[in-house]
C-alpha cells in the first residue's frame, strides 16, 4: 500500500520542541522531493519547508527559518521536521508531501498544538 504516515504531533508549551516523522510505504522517498505543509484553523495550507531529492537544497518559509529543520533518513524511508522554539502561531495540522514529476502523495496529517 502506497502511503505516507506522519507521527510525532501533540501538545507542547511555547518555547518547546517537537520532531515530526513521515514514513513512507510502497515507494522510496529517496527519489522524491519532500515537503512539509501546515494548515491552521480557518487558514489556507502553507508550505513550511522543502527538501530536494538529493537533500542538498532546503527551503523554509520565513516564519520558521532558524527554528525548524528538515532532514531525511533514506534507510528508514522517513523524513523529519525538527521544530524548536515553538510558538502558539505554529499550531496547525502538519502534512507530509512527496513529489516526483507528476506523481504526488500526501500524508493524513498530524496535529501540533502550542499552548500553555
């Protein structure tokens, strides 16, 4: 079965950290560009950060630069989003997205809530 499954979300206090994981099955992420998106209530889905197929190029939206980091472990077929210094405005459902040419796959999302 081809799918992406996110995990690692939860409730964290402002200033805390979380690491999200996105594990693929049925295909290999090593040949895909991997991206994390998020969607807050009442807002459009926005790109958080993206990593090229080889991992040599990474981009982040301005609001998370210096706080979030994308990485991948091809042996585990998993991509990660390390989130530090979390803020209440980071509260959202986070989605993993894989793309290669016209092929794209989405995960089901994991909730991240930043609140005291």
